């Protein structure tokens, strides 16, 4: 960090740790390796059953502001406590108009910690509740804030445009994870989104050793929560087509979620027992090996009926780094990642025949697998190395302490 940048940053997230949010752990670890002190504020306790090995490398303390059983008397007590150390907080309460009482309470608690711990900047991951609390804590503590917008927090039907516009306008800068997202925000929110910068999520490439896919068993790997936007129903349909073509293969899906029983029923309905397996959640190290040893990774992402979708699936980055060629869909930022037929194959969403054809190509053509995998690894090394992406995030933190006109320099 340059001397004029923040030396201590508070990261605000909904839950920490979270099994699926490997990118947050990687980003914080990279900041710490570069000398930035980080403190984590988790608005709710974790509720996962499996955790990432990488969490052990994070040194940042984790604070859990109360989230259960908070009453009106607690809110007023928190505001009184904050007023004792944060002059002018009563005048900032206008910014909390219309916000949930719990968010205001947690913001006051975090603002006090910001003051006590000499935190100079706040950053939230996701534009939903974490950004809500961070915006208010920033106002109360009079420190700048930024946030990273991903996908559900931009596109889901529950997103209130006036709320997101207020967050975009109040933030010193905003990060999003793809050009697709940035362009959407610019079209939708106009000049309010002028300080939105695209910074890709990064990977710690030392944890993802590349291996050539020339000699792999005919196994299709898929990883993700068992929810609509992952498109796993389409994958089961595609596997039925491959079976009817008498292709030798197995498909293994790692993850858990509300669609587990419907997916199991689809596997049975198509008579795919023994061909398609739902493996449930797995430790992080097992997931990496699951991807590394497969002939192809399938990520048939779709836009859900509620508008939910993936922004730039981390599992694609991981497969690209490991040397496993990918088949995905033309949804959100995925084409800018895979650069179709250069670093992976893409098909239209909700098109099982096209998905089956792409999977068949990669299962049958070792030379194609190798060519795509090599291009993919080079692409990840060039644009998704966590040391580079985290440095760009820190650059935005630095510029947030300066004139808004300088913010654009940080993302270059």
C-alpha cells in the first residue's frame, strides 16, 4: 500500500465464513500478504457444514454484531453509545430513513468499532444487506465506503432500484466482477454508476496446479449449489442424450441445495442411476481434485425465473486454472471469461442438445481439450491472479480517500 492509502480496512459481509464465497477469503488473504490490515464484520453467524481450508490462512479478526433478539431499546442504546464517540451521528440518521431497524443497529455497532479500532475504510461484498449496513456505518463513522456487486444483488427480482441507486451514489467507488455487470449498471443507473469499476474475482494460482487434460477418464464434473440458476436440470437432460448416443461417461455433481430431491428424481426418471451422481457437499480440497481429474467441467448456468443468475462463476476460473476444459452458457459475463472456442465452449442456456454436443466434443477430442486448457490457463494467469486483482481493489481503496475524479485511475 502507498503511504496515503488506508492501513486498516473493515470488510463487511452477510456471513463469514461461507463455503461458497472462496473469492472473499482469497481477496482478504492477498490484502494481508501485501501488508494491509483487515478486520471482518459478519452480520450473521455462519450456517454451513463445510468450510474452506484457506480460512486458516486469514489472520483478520472476525466480529459478529448482535443479530438475534435485537429490540428497540437496544437500537437506542447503540445510538447513544455511538453518539458518545461519533459527533454528529444524530444528524446522519436521515440517511437511515426507510432502512430496517436491525441494519441501523448493526451499523451503529460497527461504526463504534471503526472508531475504536482506527479503521479508515469500509468495504462490503454484495450490494444487498452488507452494503446497506456499510453505507450507514460509513455515514456514522465518517469514513469512505466501497462495495463489490456480484449478480443476485444486481439482477434478482427483490432488488429495489431506488435502494441500489442510493448505494451507488453514496459509495466512494463500486466494484463489480464483469464487464457485463458494469455495462448493465451504466445502462440502468446512468451517471450514478459512473464510479463503477470492473475488477475480476481472482484466484491464488499457487493453490491451483495446472495439469494437461490429454489423458483423463470420460468424467463430467459439476460443482455448485443445487439451485435453479446453476442449470443442473439441463445437465441431467444432456446426460440422457449422451446415454442415448451410447457414449461412455460419468457425471458427478458436487453441492447441496433445495433442488437435490428434484434432481434425484430427474436422474431416476431418465434411468441415469450409475451414470449421474449427486455427491453432496465436499471439503474444499476434494472439490479441487474432483475438478482436476475430470475430462470436462459443466457449468450450464441459466437466468432463474426470479432473475437470479451467476455473475462470473468461480468454479469456471478454478477449472481453467487446473487444466480442465469448460462448457458453459452465454449468460452474463461468462462469454467474456471463456471467449468461446478459445478458452472454453459456450452454448445457449436451456439447450440440453447443444450442451450434450459440446460435452461430447470435449469427451472425444483430447487435442481440443489440451488446446482450450492451455489458452484458459494463460488467460487466468494474465487477468485473474489474485495478487493483481487484489492490488487493483487496494488501488480503489486508496483513491477513495482522494478526490472522486481520481477514482477512475485505480481501475486501470
